[in-house]
C-alpha cells in the first residue's frame, strides 16, 4: 500500500504512541538526506586534502649520459629532494638526451611536458642569450675568472630568466671545450674566419663523426671519454676555447607548486650538487685526457706563439659575436668584470 498521503489511509486509524508509515518514511528520508549531505560535505573538504598530499612529480631532462658521474649526482639530488620533502616531491630523470637536445628540452618545459632540466649554455640561451657572454671563446683564462664574472652577473641573469618563467636552481659546468660550435649566427662568424662549420645537435655528433659528415668538434674531455668521440677524432688541440657553462632550471609554475617551507632545503641540496659537479669536472680533466691518450689520442700542445696567433684571430671575431650572438650589454658587462678580476690579481691568469 502506498504511503504518500498526509492523512492516515482508511481502516488504518492513528494509534497514540505509534507512527504511521508516512511518518516513518519521512524520518528515514530525512536521515538519508542528512547522511548524503555529510558525505558530500566531507568530500568537498577531503578532495583538496587528498590533492595536497599527492606527490609533486618533477620531470627533469638532461644530456648527461646515463650512468655517468653527473647522472649519479643528479639521482642522489633527486633522492634528497624526496627525503627532505617527506615523499611530497619526486624527481623523475630523463638522461642521455632521450628527451632531445637542449632546445627541445626548453621547448617541452614551456609546453609543460617537462618541468626541469640540467642545461648547457645552449639551452639556457634559448631563454636568455646573455649567458653566452660567459662562454666567449678565449675570453677567459681560468675557472676562477668565469665564476667571478658569473657571480657578478648572476643576480641580473637569474632575474631575467625568472621573468621569462624559469627559476635557476644551480650553476655548473662541463669543463673546458677545445673548440666552439653554435647556431646560424655562430656558423656565419666562423665561416668568415675561414672555417667550414656544420651546426649539429649534440645528440647527432657521434653519428656525424662516424659517417664523416664532420671531422672535428668541440667537446670537454669527460664528454669525449663517455661518448667516445676520440675513436673517430684522433687529435685534440690542448687549447681551452671556452668553459661549457650550464644550469639546472625549473619552470616557475612548477617551483611555485613546491611548498614554500621546503624550497630553501631543496635549493641548498641542488646547489650542493652543482658544487660537486664543478669539482668533479675539475678533478677529472687531466685523468680523462690521459685515459684517451693511452687509447690512441694525439694531444697537440701549442707553443706560446701559436697560442698568441689563435688569441689574435679569435679576438678579431669579437665584433661579430657582440650583438648577433651575445647581447651587447651582456658582452660589455662580462668583459668589464673579467678585466676587474685580472686587475685585482695583477693580470691574466695561466691556462
């Protein structure tokens, strides 16, 4: 019998102390409504809490080879991030160029498919070309010179990168390059000096050497060892062209998702990794060169006169580098700080 009337049905008089079926149904409906309301109310507040507790996954790409010392230091840093954050931050590494060359990594960071990257200056220059001022060929004599200039330029450079959506976590380097390769502007510069440059992404250099597309390249010793470039490029000129500077950067959007109370500890862990990378590269350079020498590499040592000729030739190109490749204000600032460093120490340092 249906129970929907506001009055008792015929032949079913209301008996004192007992509920009608309508009264009982209304009570049950009210209880159910309250229960549903509590569930919905709880879900509204539980959902943000659940989202807050979900770990933030930082997808970081780099050209450093899988299993190299650089890669191991990056993995350790990722583990520190996870430990410091109590599991709230997880770093997922994509080493060895599997995500593409540096420009590809920056593009994917902008798209949001990657969140961070350990980039060379080529990658950083995709965001701000001012970084190229720290890698002008034969402008610097030592690590100390480069890092003195970097420290002076760092506040402005990092502010510029942040304004463009990227936060610098640390600075590091890959060691001294023995030549200089670059983009279309750099190709034009070197062609004007009588060279025949072939611009290539880093991920294609080994194949280009094997096929004979190129017969020379620029590379720091540790990279040459790991990638075994020396198997096809048997001669190395012992002249430090430029320091292969780099930085670990994260998108500002991702960094702002990191709880503010965690950022100082994560930043310090990453900067410590940068210091370790710098020291590792400095310590390994001579050992890497010797290891390649034992496996057939011919190291060409220049005389003082030959070095001076290279210096003179390269400096004639500075007017073509300043502007098309390095922003003029950044070039001038770097040169001013380099000269300031040399003046403080009584002249240019040794190579």
